[in-house]
C-alpha cells in the first residue's frame, strides 16, 4: 500500500514537471512566432519619437493613424497612394489563383484518372521546376519575351500579365500535384457509375468529381493566391513604373527611402500581411492538408 | 475484321477506341499546364545554358540571338570573381557561404520543425489554434516579416534585441547585428529557421500521427525512458520523411533570393549565389555572367542531389 502511494506520488510529480516543461516550450514558440508580428502592427501606430527614442517603445501611447494616412490619404505629406499598389497586387494574385485552379484541375484529372503514353515523362518534366532557381529564369525569360513582344506588340516591363504568367509557371506544378493526390482519394467507382449512366467524361468531371473536390480546390486557390501576393523577385525585376508596383516592391521602396519612416513601412506591411493571415486562419483546415500533400515550394 | 482494324493506320492517336479517346482527352486537359511550364520554365532554363556561353549585356539584350560566342569566358569570370572565391576563414566568398548557409539553415529548420511537431503532437486544449499560429511565419509575406525582423535587430539602442541584451548586462554597447560579419550570417540562418520550420513541422506531424501506438506500448513494457523511446521508436519511424524534407528544403534554400536580399542586401558575409547572380545581371548588367553563375549554382545543387539520392536515401529505403 505504502509502496503504491509512493509510486502515484512520484508519477504526479513527474507529470507536473513534464507539463511545466511542455508549457514553457509552447510559450517560447508562441512568443518567438508572434512577437515580430506584434512589433509590425504596434509600430505602425507609433510616432517618430517613439520609434527613434533611446529605448524601444513596446506599447504605442495612442492608436495614431499617421502612417496609414500617409499610405491612403491624398491630402497628407509624402502621400504614397498605396491603394493603387493593393489594386495591382490583387490584379496579379486573383487571376493567378483563378487560372491556376482551372488549369491544374484539368491537368490533375488527366494525371489521376486517365491513362496515356508519356505521362511519367511529362510529370517528371513538370516537377523539374522545383530544381531550377528563380534567378536563373529571369534573363532568358526577359530575352524571350522581348523577342515575342516586338513581334506581337506588347510591353514586357510593367506588364502585370507577364507576372501572372511567371507566377502560373511557378505554382502550377505544385497545384497539379496537390489536386492529383486529392482526386486519387475519390473512389473511381463513383465516376464509373456516372459514365455507365451515359454521362460524358466532361460531364462526370463537372457533376461528380469537382463538387467532391471543393476543399482541395479552395486550398489550391488560396496557396496560389498567397504565392502571387507575396512574390518579390520577379516583380522587382519586371516592374519599373511606380504606378505599376505590387505591394512588396512598394514596401521595399518606402523602406529604401532616404528619410527612413519605419512606421510607414510597418503600416504597409500590416496592410499586406493581415488579410493573408486572416484568410489563412479561416481556411487553415483545408490548407494544412494541401500544404503537406504537395510540399509547397517556398 | 478486328485484326484489320488493329493494323490499320487509324490505330493509335487517331483511332476511335475508348483508350485512344481517353489519351486524347488527357493530353487536351494537360496541354495548357504543360505549355506554360515548358514555355516559361524549362525552355528558358535551357536557353539560359546558351546565354551563359555568350556575351550578353544591356546593349544586345533585344538582339540576344546574335550575341557573340565567348566560350567559357563567363564561367572563368565568375570563378575568378572576388565575391565568388574563397579567400580565408573571415571571407568565405559566395560559393562556400551558399553551401554552409544552406546546410546549416536546413538542419536548423528541421530541428525546430521536429520540436514543434512533437509539441503539437501532445493532446492539449486549443491544439488546433496553436497549429494555425505555428504556421503563420510560413504564409506571411516575406517583405513584411523581413523588415519587422531587421527593425527588431536595429543597431541603435532602440532596437529590441539591443535593449534586451543591454538591460541583461550581456553587452555594453549596441551591436549592428545585420551589419557584422558572422553575426549577420547567423541571424539570416535563424530567420530561415523561423520562417520555414512550419513546413518541416507539417510533414513531420502527419508522420508522427501515423506511428503505430503499439510500438510505444511495447517500449513501455520494456521499461524504456522517454529519451530512449524517442531515439529508438520515433526517430527511425521519421527517417524517411526527414530525408525528403531535408532534400526539398535544401533545394529551396539553395535557390532562395528574397530573404537575404531583404535582410542584409547580401552584405557582411551573407552574399549567396542567388544574390550574386542578381548583382551580376541587374547591377552590372552582365547577363552572360549572371547566367553562368546561376548555372554554377544549379550544377552544385545537381551534384549534391545525385550524391544524396544515391548514397543517403538508398540507406533509408532498406
């Protein structure tokens, strides 16, 4: 009896110690993850003296909107017209997401369900994209597009459609992979039943497969949207005109301004970051699955 | 009749059989994706090999097909470039920096990701929310977080890290973290681990949850400690996933441009090959040299991958 009590007592102590350690680790993780974001948001409300003081200001003294006024209010000094940059980013990210979902749905269906010669070769070729550095592609892409542009007559620089095209190329392989994996989890028998009932293949895809794949479609759409929304390098090279800048390039420009205004940089970063995080947390269930299924490039 | 139909030229692509129809539909469905990927990635990549043997600058970028052939000149220029070459322990040059930076940050990313996966594998309230929060660094735009970090690391006393370390009495004078050789590279590595550990975490968590519980019960019966269980049950079960994550993350870290460009601009011992390639191409406008250095980047990567898949991964499949 005594021995048993002793054992339970020891177990209890061990568990407590373990729980304490676990909570400590969890707390360290949460603080390190969230603090930079807290810093971003809180700094966007600070005054110049709170930013450049002798010690850091952890909590701004008031919710000042000066930085946001500079971004959006045309009456304000150094007006940045950030609204136009948001529109540009949306103009790139939304079409990228929509086109990627449509094209990868078609392709993924072919990969998951149909037999055809050259499938493996094609798949391996598409996955090679993973291996090729982004910086490697810019110059040849630019040279090629310049040739094409002269013949057909469009601009390579400051052309948001060119960005959409490059983002599609970067995201389609992963989207294809994620969706093909998902289609494979839908039993083929359901589709065969539809085929026997006299539906065409396209009819089967439209009426049976797609409604079942909505979670995967949402996650692919979100993933491609985020890639396009966040992308920096191609936008940096292909955009020269301030009016055409997407948000990341604009924020970089404000950051490199000769008179440093960190609160404005942080306000712009907040405007760009918060929607993505809110969207992500809202759809986390779909996304976590999709992210690990495809091994998202990034 | 059937034999004649089979040997007729209509067999294959143009036949009306079910298989042929399916194959045609398949190609029709995948063609747009294939065209974009081949046209915008694979063809330019091959074209880049061609450019790396030519003298291409701003003046002839529009007329690139007639650029003069220069043989291995571009490659020689890159290899002999001051920023590329290894000098001494204080100045590694871009090639060595890239390799060390990629390996160390990949390893650290995986260690942190493993820790996070183990934490999230414990049953506790609000685990779903915690998982969502853990993923945030991975989905947030790099521009915003890089600038938030660089301000936390501000060289003035108002920088948060300076303030913390100075009030703890660990340093007397504020440090310029991102503008000091060594420190800068270490912090860029930390940033990588902070931003990309969720990727490793997700893959490891999925695998952890699939481990057969009876293995742990058997270990309990044998009286194994928590550390022994981790070393003898968990790690062997994770080996294959760890191998794949390492390969994927190493590839992407190797090719990564924005993180370092935004944090340090490639200065203070953090110049990696992607940043150097960018500088050759868009600061010096020597596109041939840029193409050559990106080819060198890819060659190092491919050599490593072949080695890795042949030697390291072969061991994990047994």
